């Protein structure tokens, strides 16, 4: 019987320790390990998947063309939480299981969110007096793994924390020491800082716009470590026009280049974007997510476990 082939394909490479760990676990299970890093063209991925049985990716795009090029593919694991880079519906039609690794990057993303808040509150460390986070109100929109870690850190700072999640019972939010609210609107009205943790779906796409953001109290800061596409960018610019106290922090640049150009020309100093998506870019998160991915693949092949499948 031929060996199962596991391919790790990442434009943004895993930490070396993660690659070594994935390789070791795959080979211990009797699988062949392959690595494709820093590839420049999607065709390189299409060529690389031709005879693989399992694929581990990060933010890499697994399109219909990639799936069609991989007739032996049985499972794709996104090492991270978000999986909108994978055509999960087409994978389902082809009988391919798609999984994510929820929670493995959560602390890294949470630390980035808090770090950006501190950076902006202290005027980007430019030597001028800033403000403190202690005593400020923080709203968490969605209360998954990342938001819960943000809450944990923010409690240590002394922030007053609220959350809204239509799919999480209020009792669960309260058990985490966070105050539940009844709607997105109430969250934005109460909180000087709002941190976004929504997945990208058709319902959330462009859902954060003027009507919500304008409700925020004076000296408001919106933090986005989720997806750029959940922001209604023209309406975000409208808030900047009307509110000279409003700031926006994100580890994803705007989708529309004109939005970024307008921000740079008219609202310098009131926004911050990391050079590329940085939420999961820590050695620890790399290792956690990578090892979780290969373990899930082994559990699937050996035991049929589909606990983290996202395309059932």
C-alpha cells in the first residue's frame, strides 16, 4: 500500500520548529512529508498537489483549480481559525474534508490586539502624553477563542469589558468575567474600544459601518484583527470625516487601495495597519497550529475523527 503524502504549502512559512515537528509526526505515522514554502505563483501549488493525500496551509488560497489538480486529496487543514481562503463547498462536493485548528493562534492574535491598543493610546510612542487602558470600556464583538483571550489580558490591565455574540449564551460570557449586552448597537454605544472577532461570512461582509461605529463614545478606537472585508470602507471614511476623535487599528490593510490612500492623505496619525496580517505571526502560534494540523490529519486517517471539520 502506497504511503499517504502530506504536503505543507505556505507562502508565509511556519517557524522552523513547526516544520520539523510536522515532519517528525508525519513520518512517525508512516506518511511521506513534503514542503512548499514561499512560492511565488499559484501554479506552483497546483503542480505540488498532484499526488498528495493531505494538505496543510495557512492563508494560502485553495481554489477549485487547486482541488481539481489533486485527485488523491482527502483532507485539507487550515492551520488557524479562519478558512475563507479555502473553497470549502467545492471540497465538500469532491468528498474532501476541510478542517481548521481553532484556538491555536488565539493568544497571539489577542496579544496583538491589546498591543495595538496600547501603541495608539500612547500616541505611537512619539514622546507626547497619551492615555491608559485601565478603566476604559472594551467591547468584544463575537466571543470565540481570540476574544476570550483578549478579555483575559484586558482584565489584568483593568479594563471594563463587555461582549456580544448572538451564538454564545450570556451565561458563558458572564462565566468569563465579562458583561454581556443585548445587541451590536448596545456594544458600540457602551465601549470606547471595540475589538472585532467576527468570521467572514455573507452575513458579516461589510457589516461594520457608519451606523454602528458612529455610536461609539468620544475618543473611540476600533480594532480589527478579523478580516478586512467585514468593514464597510466608504462608511468607515465617513466616520473619519465626522469624528476627529476616532481611531482605527487593524492587522489587515483595507481591501480598496483608494481607502488606504485617503486615510494616508487626510487622516494620518489616526490609524495603524501592520505591514501584513500579523495576528498569528509568532513562533508559539506557528508551532501550536502546525502541530495541531498534522495531529488532526493523523487522527482523521487512523481513526476517522472529524471534530474540527468545517464543511460537513
